[in-house]
């Protein structure tokens, strides 16, 4: 599957820095580098409403188990467990960023490579 991701320039730079800091597994680093090479960079104000970025609520289905999860994705400095928010740089945040509603993706989580489908994306603010 070669869906190209759509990112704001700021998020693109944040992800490039995340790679430089070696914060990802080898699998995820190679996958993210490949995604960034094909990514479309646009201004934040021009991002489609159904693309995962900061300040979005994302409902995602783990395809093997059928379980659904809802995440509120925020900038790293604003992520708080007590507010049920996660950083865009968390494993699931990095996996989903730039993908739109309906996209399927694979990402290595602590328990192994998982396949997900983004069911719904809602902007907050």
C-alpha cells in the first residue's frame, strides 16, 4: 500500500527531528523515512479535515482483534494521561500522522507489528 501521507511543514520537521534522535525501532524508522520521502507538505491551514495531525481525535480499529480505540493527539508538551491525550510522537501518534480517514497502516508496537484502519478523524479547537 503506497498511500502518500499529507503533513504540515511543522509536523514534517518534527518527524525528521524524531528520526534524527533515534527514538524509533529499526522497522518504524525505515517505514517513516519512506513515508516522509513521499509525503505531501502543505500549510497547516490547508490540511484536509480528515487527516491525522496535532489536535485531532482519532478513532482507529486494530484489524486483527477488531478492537477500536479513540485517541486525542496533541503536541508533545501538552500530552497528559489525566486528560486522556497522547503526543503526536507517541508510537500510535507517529503511526497515524498524515493519514486520512479510511486509511490502513501497519506499525510496530511494543507487542509486535499491528495493522490499523483509521475509522474517524475529528479536529479539535
